[in-house]
C-alpha cells in the first residue's frame, strides 16, 4: 500500500443523542446480533420470527435506551436480569417445541446466543466502570486483553454459521479463513495501560476490518505502549475506501460508497467513535486506503502527563 496517509483533524459536531449512541456503539452492535439470532431461532422452532417476542422486546427497549446515558447505565446494571429473562423465554419455547430441541440448527442458534451473552456481560461491566471514571486509564494484563479480543472474534465466527473461520496461525489458513495477526506489547512486557473506552475502539476497528475484507484476507493489528505514548495500528487487505472520501468517512453514520452490499449489523459509527476517543485523550489519527488493496488506520495517544 503506497498511498500516503492522511491525518484527520476534525469532523462535524454530534448532537447529544448521537453522542450517547456513539458511546454505546459496541453494545448496539451486540444487541443487533442478539436480535437477529433470536429471530432466527423463532423461525427454526416454529417458522415464526416473532416467536420470542418478550426477548425481542427487551432488545428493542435496550436499543432505544442507548440514546439516553442514564437509561443506558440502568440497562447495563440490569444486564444479568435481562439475560436471565431472555434465557427463560427461550427455555419456555423449547419446552413447547420438544421435537426441535435436538435439531442441529436449534443447537447452533443456542450456542451463538449464549456466546453473545458472554460478550454482553463484558460490555456491561465496562460501561459501569467507565461511568465511574470516564477518563481513567486502566492497567490490564496483556494476555487478558488478547483473550478478550479472541472471545469477540469467536462470537463473530459462530455467528457466521460456518461461512468462515478466524485463525491466528498463518499455517492454518484455508481459502475461506480470516487470518488475524494481533500483537500487544509494552515496556514491561506483562501489562498495558489504556483508557478503558479504547478497548471499544480497538474492537470496533478490528470488527470493521473483518467486515470489509473478504474471507481469505488478513487483518493485522498492533498495540504498543511506551513510557510516553499508546500506539495502535490496524491494517486489512479489504476493499479500501475511495480516495475522495477519506476525510468524510469519519462523519457520523457515514460509510464508504463502495460498501453498500456488505451485510452489516452496525450503525456506521466505528470510525467516528475511534476518531473522537482519540481526540478526547489528546491523540492523533491517520488513515490511508487504496481501493482493492485495503485500509490502514494509525492512532497515537499521549500517556497521562505527556500531552503538554
């Protein structure tokens, strides 16, 4: 990729509702996946996409609350009860359709839904922690952070229903596999310090890279912490972004004009959030992209006490 990178300096301001939804972007994505899986399970059990209506209603109520910070926090605090209610709704319908309980398609749906539960539980804990200290940096074991990302990709792989695998060893890659190269390093080699919300940014950018890269492609990402700076770079071998859209693709709800047919469960907020979080912590944001060759995003954030 020989295209020069461009630094993004500003984007149009967001209104309060957009800001609130952006803060909960990663939750919105997971809720959309859960809603889709619940709908599919209803179709598989009884050819009725609203069979699990009480669970779907809970998802819809949560989605509406995402534009209200206080309501979002209440939803996060009640996450365990919400998931319990959804699981109870599923159990009741399984009891009403005992002949379908062991159907492979039903079992696949149940496995996918329960993998989403784990992701949602993590998101809820992070939301509540961020609310207590929104600008705080946290120290995390490197292997714990790596495992968290791999758990997210495992859920994405399950949701594909066999269309692709996500692997971390290039020697294992087949034609329909995504190869992900994720490096996390720091000066002490054991832990890394980062704003908790930056985990959302990394997950969103890696999920976007996977989404806009065909199976068989590669996503390379690296997080590197020095005494002065937190650096994150992600590069994919995907479809790329038109050159005249690089300065505007960060705008709220904007996607590249060449991705219209890509199936997506998100709201087009990933790059917006990445840019605004970078600026929130006094950082800089660069992008370069080439159609048919992929996109590279580079972020640098000064560690506390290093930005002047």
